[in-house]
C-alpha cells in the first residue's frame, strides 16, 4: 500500500496536469496563442532559473563530462543517418533536426526534476548543452535552406538562449567559488530565493502545455507511425551505446544512467515541423512529435514506478 501511494504521488500529478491541458484545448478555455505564451514564459524564464540553481551546486563528475562527450559524436552519426533516410525512406526536409535534437528544454529537464529533484537537473542540462553543438548547425542549415532567417540570425538566437546562458553561468559561479562568496555576503541567498521562486511553476505548466499540444489525426497515419518508429529505434541505439560505454569506463551512478535513459525517451525537437518545406512535412512531423510525446509520457510513468 505504501508503495502504491508513493507511485500515485508521482504519476497522478503528471496525468492530471496533462489531462487538464487536453481539456482546456477541447473546451477552448485557452486559445493557441495563450498556450504558446505559457510555453514561452516557462522556457524563457522558469527553465533557465531551474538550470541555474541546479548548476550552481552541481557535482560535476567525469561521468557527467563523458556523457556530454559521448553524445556529440553519436548525434553527428544520427545526422548522417538522417540524410540517407531523407533521400527516399523518409523524405521530409527537417528530418535531420528531429533525429539530432531531443526536446530537453520543454520536457527533459521538467520531467527529470519531478523524479530526482531540482538539485539534479544539471544532469539533463549538460545533455541539452551537448546536443546544442550539433542541433545549432543543423537548425542553421535547415533554416537558411527554406529561407527562414540568415545563418547569423539563427546562431544569435541559439547562443543567446536563456537556458544555455543560465546553465553556463550557474556552472561558472558554482565551480569558481563565486557563489559561495556571494552566499557569505547574503547576496547569494537572495539570488537563490528569487530563482527558486521563478523555477516553481516549471513542471505543472509544461505538463499542461504538453496535454494542450497533444493532437493525433488520421492524416498520413502510416507515414507518422513509420517516422516515429525509426526515431525510437535510433534513440534506443543511442541510449544503448552510451550506457555500454559509460559502463566500460567504470562504475556509473544511477542518476547519470537515468538522465541518459530519459533523454532517449524524449521526443524529437518540436521545432522540426516548423522547418519543413511542405505541408506534408509539417503534418507528418507534427504527428510524429505528438505520437512520440505519448510514448515519452508512458515511458516516464514506467520510469517513475521503477524509480519509486
């Protein structure tokens, strides 16, 4: 009974928040513009504060750095594979972004916090930073190709991302000892309180938005399922390789393994459909993202049960 209560305490809030998002969409309680506004607020202000707080006190280990170093070349391989798949099997212009950028900011970090606490969010944050080294060039190339902004503008947009800036700032202040000095003056405590207050709505707000955005249609059903299955196979292979290599290097702590596992469970970037060349690109990749989000939520609930 005690275990069931512990599981319910983790899983039920997730399901209820997502269900409220679905309900809000169906009943038109919130418009699409309102939902986008919530997402922007959380991604621009709340998630960066979460990552900042976590990185301040991050116990950066060789395993954490290794997971970053492993992810970059593996995502490069995913990019090469996506180019081959795009020629015939999955002819969607922005497929490379779907396969090289997981939705860590909107989903990965908030979900990891639910299971393992704000203090461990940096473990997912470092994977987000690592994938930026691949996703930035991919986004730039795809955007320039479809005429949606210059390379300069796209690079400026990515590298001025509040998530990236606050994560790096947290690491620098924490590892340099600057934050400890500010804590001794009382200033650091105020900064922590403000950022903790800003970070509080992350999980509930993003789960609500996930529910709101969840839409599956009958259009291009076979193509959607095929794309999602290919994504899952590639993500599973990526996860397996990382877990094996981490294990070969030495004893790996549970949270590092869980971060890699949850990363692999995440859907591809929600930016991918918007960078498509055609309406087919948009419909298929949007459907694939929705289907993969469903897989993520089911997998996360299983992970929550196992971890409890």
